[in-house]
C-alpha cells in the first residue's frame, strides 16, 4: 500500500543539534494509522542519501536541494512512499509520540 503526502525539509540555523529535519506528512493524516514522522540529519549529503533511499527520483532530490540552498526549507509534494520505504526510513511515528507524551 502506498502512503501519499508531502516531504518537508527544514534547515536549522545555529544550535548544536541536527541541522536538517526531514518530515513526511501524509495527506490522509486524519487516519489513526497513517504513516508519518520525522528524521534528523547533520549534513546535506545525509539528506540526499535519505531521499534517495525513500525512492525519490533524481529530479525531485535535485529540486529539494536547490530549495534548501535558496532558503531554510524545502517541500516535495505528491510523494508516494511504499510501506516498506516508510518502515526502512525509520520515521518516528508522530502519532506514537503524541500518545506517549499525553
């Protein structure tokens, strides 16, 4: 089954934590079991490798990195990720986080 949504990338300026946060925001977010989450990376090359691992095409990756170079964030809409890609990505499920904090 495919998970459709938007990949959002945000670059942090300053601080000592991860420089890049990559989030997958499913379009079907109202579903309780919708896959989504966020990963953090220190280097742009790690972001590039992660997007490639997710199965994004070279043009999508190039466009996302161009957006990051021009500003602090990037957005890749209309992404379709397989369940296997979502699981391999190791996304921290935001629904699970919300439950554990509540």
